[in-house]
C-alpha cells in the first residue's frame, strides 16, 4: 500500500499507521517539510535564551478577543456544515488562522482528536481560549449530535457580546479624547509657556495679582522633578492599596456594589451585567446544559461579586428543588421585570426563550443608556476643560492688565 498522511511529524505517522494495522516499510516527508517537533524545539530554544518575564510574554497564549473567538467558531461550523470530517476541518483551520487564535491551537486540537479525544476534551486543554461555557456547550452538542448548530449559536453569542463591548468602548472614546487633549494643553502650558511668561513678569518687578502668583507657584511644581517623583510614588502607593483591597473578597464585593450604585454609570453597569447573565444562561440551557451546571458557569462568567453571590444563592436553592425565579426574587439584586419573565418562562416550559427576550430587552436599554451617558459626559467634560483653560487665560491676562496699567502711570 502507498498513501499520504497529514501528520505533524514522523513519530505520529508511525503511530497512526500502527493503529491502522499497517507495518511501515518506508516513510518520507515532502521537500521543504519542517516537522512540528523541530519547529517547537526551535521555539523552546529561543524561549530558553530569554529572561523568564520575556519568555512568558512570547510563549504564553493570550485570551482572544470575543470577535476573534466568534470568527474561529463560525469558520469551524462552516467547515463541518460542508460535510468535512472533524479532523479534516481542524486541519483546514490551521490554514484559516484567526486573529488572536494561532494555527498551533487548531493543530493541537486536531492531534488530540486523532488520538481519540472528543473535541470538548481537546478544547478543555486550552482554558485561556475556550472557557467552561464554551467546552460545556460543545460537549452538549457532541452528545446531542448537533455540534454544528451549537457552534453557530456560540458564534452568535460571542458576536453579540463583542458588539455590545464595541458600543461600550465607542461611547467612551470621545470623552477620553477630550480629557486627554485638555490635560495635554494644560501640561504644555504649565511646563513650556508659563516659564516664559514668568521671565517677563519677574523682569518687570511689578506685584502680580493673586491668580497669577498662584498659577506661577503651581507652574514651579510642574517643572520640579521632585514634585513628579512625589506624585509618582503617591499614585503607586494608592494603586497598590486599591489592588490589595480589591484582591480581598470583602474589598471586591464593596467595589462591585459601589459600581452598581454609581449615578449614571451604575445603570450602564447593571444593564450590561443583566444582559450578560441572561444571554449566557439562555445559550447554555438552549443547548442542553443542565440547569445547575449552567448556573455555575454563568456565575463564573459574570464579573461582579454581588451578582455572583446572588447566582450562587439561586443555584443552591435550585438544588433544593425550587424554581429559578423564586430565589432570584429573594436575593433582591435582579429587577422585577427579569424575575416576572423567567417565572412566565418556567410556567410555559421555555426558560431559554424567556431569558433570550430578557437579554434582547436589556441590550436595547443598554444602547440607550450608553447614548444618554455619552450625551451627559460630553458637555460636562467640555465645561471642565473650558473652566480650566479659562482660569489659565484669566491668570495671564490679569497680569497683563496690571502691567499695562502700571506702564500708563
């Protein structure tokens, strides 16, 4: 027999031939072929020549963006939908490298599947890329024989979250740009322009107005290296204290609780969390994941300790045989609209559908809340910047008026 095997190296080819019941007589690689093992050895030797911090930076797989994960999932679903076997589809994925997910990941998935593992088991070995939610949904799809449909739902799930995330970031771009430009103008004036004015004022030996003297004193601080050292040390100390406080369970809960109660911004945070909770739980239940497992995964996905605690209490109550809506209402964290719709879904036997409607509702409200927040922040920032620049101009102009009045005398 003669044939061609699509394998990463010679040893894998021998193992696969033996599993096929064949005795290899001769194995040749095509010209220009570089085995995965040799490539990995080169990477390892390069990594070992680097300091530990840089080695981790170059070799560690980073968490992909939501849209990158959605694209990867959609591509895999399309290949499987076309009738490709899983190993062939994964091999094709190595050539359709998705931004944020390297071809090496697809190659390792294919290798594990060829060795007899299921796709969910292979993905579980890459927790940075494939979360518990992703792996459990793929496992449910494999068990139900609807893997392609599950992958499409996952792609849609991550695309929706990526879209919401993009809108949230877009809403903050303009305020961030205005703030950065405003501070840049102030720092430029205080460090470059003000010293020149100071030389002029000092040479005239005229008593300056209080506003101008205050501005010059602040400007002296701005050009003093010791001032910036003190500022840097103060900011570093405050940052360390905040991080230490945030690393404790009580600190995280207090900060997350404060986020939910913030004016204007707190409403955006709550809507985003409720949308994330509803859509994640709906996607898991819709794909056959058991309710307790789904609640556990949702608890891990939601990035807020107050909501996490409420989900954990709900999960414990569901374990005791209660419905989802009843313990959710008892926690007094979730809005009444969400509880009422889930209760209706439980009565009609369509909890995933109710949760999907809730997610769509809160997603629309989130878009409106982001627009309102942006419309409120923009004029506030413009007023603050205008006041800051106005004070600078007033301080300089008042000194100019004082100088001209003295010259007239």
